[in-house]
C-alpha cells in the first residue's frame, strides 16, 4: 500500500474549495461617511490576502486614509476608508469587482520570492530583471547594449537605494515586435548585461534573469531589492549623511506583546501614496503574517500599527531579528521616495531612444536615481529623476547644457523644488522635454554633433565592445 502525503497541489485545491464555499464579499459604502468611501472586505483567510487587496487599491490610485484589519482565525475582515487620488469619494463601478477577482479562485494567490503577486501580464514581452551595484552611467550602458542587440524597450522601471539598483525591463524583438524566445539570443543578452552590472566592483552581487509570464512590476522590485539586501546597516551609516536635509527619517519600533503572543510593529513617517503597499510587501517577503492592523493617514503624517507573527506562528524572538525588521521597513519606505530633479520626456518612440537620452545625461554628469519608461502607441513617455554624481541637486547650468544638446525649442520649464543655481541651495525650476518628429530629429542630430554620421551606431557598438573585452579578460 502506497504511503500518501499531502502536496502543494492538494493545499491549493483545498483553498479553491474554501473559496467556492465562502466566496469573498466586497461592499462599497458611499453613505456612511461624508468625505470618504468605505470598502469592506470579508473572505476566507489565506496567506497574502491583505497584500492582494492593498495591491488592487494601489493599482487603482486609491488613497487609503484609514484601515482596520483583522485576520486572526479562518476569516479575513478589513475596512478601508478611501478616496480617489484627488481626495473625492469613489464611484462603485469597478472597485468591488476587481477586489473580488483578486481574492477569488481565479485570482492571483501568494507566490514565493521568485514569483510575484499582481495582475499585470508580460506575456507579450520578454522580461529582463537586473540587480547590482549602482554607479553613474550604468543605465546608459544597459540601454546601449540592448539597442545594439536589437531589443526594443517597451517599458521599464528602475529603482536605486542604498547604492544598489534593481530594474525590470520589458523588451520585444526590434524587427518583429514579438517576445524574444531564442535560447542562444537570450543567453547572450543575459551574459552581456551581467558583465555590465558587475563592472569592476560588483563581482558577487549582480544578477540578471530573463523570463516570460505574469508579474507586477513594483511588487517584484520590492522583492529584488530585499533579496539584494539594500537594507544592510553598514551602507546606511554612510548614506544617511548624504541624504537630502529635507527628508524626514521614518520612525519604526518593534516590541513583543507577551500576553497576546504577537509582535507589535509601529511605524510613523510622512504620508505618501503607496506607503501601505510598501510596508505590507516587506512584511510578506520577510515571512510575517499580519493578524491585526490599524492604519491612519489623514494628515501629513501616517501611522501604521501591525500585530504580526512569523509564518511558523511565533513572534519575534531575538534582538537581531527585531533590528532586521526595523531596517527592512525603513528601506521599503525609502525605496519609493525619489531623489533629484524630475525630468519628463515625451517623444516619438523608436529603437535606441533610451540609449541616446541616457547617454546625454551621462555626458553631462547626471546620475539617474529612478526611472519609469512607458510607450503608448507610437509615443515614448519617460520620467527620470537625476542628481549630480555626488547625489546633490542638479545645477540649472547643467539643465541648460542638456537643453542645448537636445534642442531648446522642445524644452519647457515649470516651477518645482529640485534645481539649484550655482552653489545656491534654493529651489528654482523643473523641466520637461516634449516633441514628436522634431524632437526625434533634434535628438539624433544634435546629440552626435561633432561626431561622424555613423556615430550613433558606433557608440552602441563601443559599449558592446567594452563588455566583450571584459568577458575576454575574465576568461583569460
């Protein structure tokens, strides 16, 4: 007689059965409160339920003003006080359906570190994940090599924190517009990008991965940063001195509630969008379960209180673990706070667009601290946050040099808090770059002014040659 043992598939089927017997119920109440909408969620409890609900609300740009969370037992009950991104009440049309789908039998359940929780499909693209040591000019080299390898960047998001970099890049084949599936070509992409990431300093920490499948970009970036240990305290001690004086450090305390058998985590920091998503992501990645929570974010400051246990059912048991939770939560909060001046570029999409732009930034001494790249139809819509190589604010003279290189007719200025004039620390302006065919022509012509006409292709090839020479030296 064969010995039977439970498997992961059995547990998954049982969870589906529970969902069918007790389907999630979501109600949207616009009557009880005058200024906010109440979203009430009741469902069978499963690991990752809180993260999935918060993820849906975050993706819909819903602002969570208050939340009361309870999942102690077999049932998951949450109440969220929310508004839209403009502070108004919500319409009831889509919110309830989307939350029910995320928690239902066909929704996205909790996955391991190598997977992701989310609803964004990447089946039409090839997904490239990169982690490594951040340095000036890194993205310029990455995009130059991708351009030379005939990869069209459809979208991308790049985070930097604590001297580490994580990015997710979605690419297609330049010629056919389809995902790249050839194993040899994928292996070459991974090899060349890994050499770039390692450079001369990061021989052990750099990682590359290429895949197709389902992913949620910001959820996955949190996982990559956590796996890359961007929360390590040694780096914090040196980087805290370089932080902008306007920033306010988050306050995190972790204590045990012995009579109830929980660890209580209290967090206070300036409020901002996606704050709850960031903290819940981190607790989930650290293998903690939130049993109760109270969230208040009705002013400039947010307060979050979590009652947690490890997945084995025990609270935090050591001082080292307590300190690790504090550092990881602080890192999660800071990852999503961009530093530097915000540059917005909108132009006609083409292969090599990002390679050209990031090279111009590098040649003018700018370091990219965060980037979001999207395409809508034939338009490329890109956002970059940049600093000088020391991490300080960008001087207005540098911006003027970039305007001159790209074309002043497509550069406009708006008031903001990020630029400085000379040695002054007073804020002056921000700018955006916009243009269609004229922008494309200016970028390709003036960016290579003083170089041979074939300079555009030779620049990408030179980056590739540098990478290949590094590979040869390594083999020797």
